[in-house]
C-alpha cells in the first residue's frame, strides 16, 4: 500500500520545471485590460481630434445666440480694457465672473505683449474652447474604450466627431459649451458600473466647477450623484469628506472672485436660480410648450444620429441605465421651464453619442453604409450653419472695425444699431471705444404690467421713435446698421437726413420676425466712408 502511495506523490523538481503555456486567444484570457490606444484613419485619436477641432474652429464663422459674446467676451474686454457693455444680468448680479476671467487672462497677456488685435481677441478664446472640446472628446473615447469594447469606443468617437450640433457649438464661447466639456470630463471619472477610471475627487471637482460656471449643470448631475450615493458603502464619508468639502471650496472661490469684481459680497449661483427658475424671468425672452424638447429640441440636437440613438437605447444593458435616466431626467426637468433653447440640453449630447456608438458597433452588414450616411447627413447642416447661416452679424462688425483704424474716427463716429437687441457683438469685436447705441430689451423686474422695452417701442413705430430720439441734425448718428426689412419703413428718415447705403451684407436665407436676409450700413453725408479705407 505504501508503495502505491509513493507512486502518486508529486515530484517537486518536475513541478518546478513545468510551465503552462499561456494561451494567446482573448477567448481564454483572464486579463481584462483593454487596448489603451485608438486610431482613426491610421492616426492616433488624440492627434486626429485636435486637428479636427481646430479645423472645426476655423470653419465656424457664424453667430448662434447673443450670450456667446455678451456674457463672456464683452465682459472679459471690460475687465481688461475698462470699456465694454454690461447687460442687465450683470447689473442684477446673476452672472459669475469665473468664466469671463479665463478670457480676461488671455486678453491681459495679449495686452502685455502688445498683440491685442481685434482678430486675436475674438479668435484666441475660440481656439481655447476648441482645444478643450478636443480633450473632452479624447477622454470620452478612452472612457468607452475601457467600459465597452474597442469597437464601441471607435464608433462612439466617430459619432461624437460627426455630430453637427457639437461641430456648431463646441468652439463657441458659451457657458453651455464649457458646461458640456466639464460634464463630459466629469463623466470620465464617474463610477459607472464596470468602469475602472473612476475618481470621486476628480469628478466632483469638475462637477463643482460646472455648477459654478452654470448653476443649471446641477440638473444633469442630480441623478448621477444620487446613484453614486446609493451605491456608496460609506455614505457618511462620501458626504462629509468628499461632497461637502469640494462644493464648499468651489463656492467659496467663486464667491470671492465674484465679490472682487462686483465690488460687494454676492452669491451669484443663488441669484441665477432665483431669477431663472423661481421667478422664471427668462420667460420674457420667449416661451415654448412643455413638450418642445421631446418633439423638437432633442430631435434637432441629436439630428441624423436619432435612429442610431434609438437603436442603441434598445441594446442598452443594466450598466447603461443610469445614462438613459440622466438623459430623460435632464430633458424632462428643462421641459418644466417656459423658456427653452437647443443649447440648454447640449450637455447630454455626449451621453447620447455613447448609445449611437453601441448601435454602430452592433451593425455588421450595414455598418459602412450607415456610417457613410451619418457622415453625409451631418456634413450639410454642419457646414451650412457654420459658414452661411447667421453670419452677417459677425461680418458687419468686421466691416465696422475698420473705422477703428482711423485716427480721428473715435470722436466723429457714432454708430446706431436698429436691430433686435444684442443682435451683434459689441466692443469685444471692435476693440476701440467708438460711440455706440443699440436698442435695449431688459425684462421688467418691478412687476409693472404695462412695461414695454425700448426695442418693442421702436419696432411698433420706427419713424416716430427716430424723430423723437434725434430731433436735430447735431444729434444724428454717423452710421446706422439695420436689417433690410426695416429699410422701407424708415426710408423717409434716411432721405431727409442724407443717409446713403454704404454696404449690404448677407445674413441668412431664412429671415423671420425682426431679422432680415441682409444687414445694411447707412452713412450720413459727412460720416466716415468704410469703403474708402479698404
């Protein structure tokens, strides 16, 4: 019996010399690490994305909404060069200086090295925003790479770069754009189910910064924060040692910055929520039905990606559920507010692109056809809205900026903009202290039901307003800027005061309301002629 046992005893030396062959097939591999690099068209995704977004920046030459200038660049210009217009939001303290401060630092640097040209003051912030967008795109692809398969990561990146609305918005100096970038970066460090990149400190810092810049960013992050809280083992530690210290520090720094520039202690985030949410002051600028985001807004923002988004949602697993909840929650909460805009739901667009990537990765036989169709269908709206639609309000400022090059023009030039309020940028694009006047439209904050803003008064009777505002020749402006639809209505005033048409600049193929197809510049007989300085 002992001899039999001896035969079955393991041989130590033989055990040490034997090495099992490692299988090369990923089917049997226990290493769950994903490839750490992606390539598009044979180029590193990082390099390709940076080049792509810089090209994106160059090919967006149109205006979107007034806030991209009036709530950022105009304030930055005032901070550094001591002249620039502050809208009613700044007078009421509902806007923070943190975002404009970024551009003010750039302006100050340009000023110190004597390179503060109007072109650089406009272009440099947009390049900065484009590079941030590129970084967020790369981080999103890396997140999906380790969260999903490399195939899904590649197609998510493709969808993100294809998106016409991202192309249209990502290089603009809007707080919504910065909110989207910070939300995307924060998502990359968020503890998604199965994710290995998560870092509570990093994502909470990015969320806090997003809320400081645009308080409504909290809407997007409420379900995500609640989900993280519910899944956290040590909930008290998460609240007391993570959330509260980071939020308190961010708000303290933000309050300090705002208080310095406002010249008094102020809590901007509360004022913002009070005016826009509790008092719904934003309704003054237009209201939409509750279902607008579901029936129009989200459909336009997602654009040609919509079928792929819907297909990707149908393929979603349990780990994707929190992203779907966040998309629906954000859209639903914004639907409760009367004033609605496409850009408000821009921060959830990268979430949608993940589902589009899942869809394309699943399509085997039709993948190339679908990708080609997606590229073509996004190409037209991206190029049209970036190069053609609503470009006149920027082109006219480029023409007017030539007046700044004339040594004596500052005293003799007096510009009057007879356009819907904030139609064009102002000093941030002129970069010289010309005399300017435009129609204002601040909301009534006193509760006066009979209140009518200046722009509405003018458009109700343009001729009467002009003759009342300029009773004598000495009070007349040297230049008048207006949309072409108004030309016939004030023709009598222009003729009797010897104004002549100086320039006609294309603006849009789709004029509506008080916005015309072209922008006209009229010059008074003794005024400076723009064409003479070309």
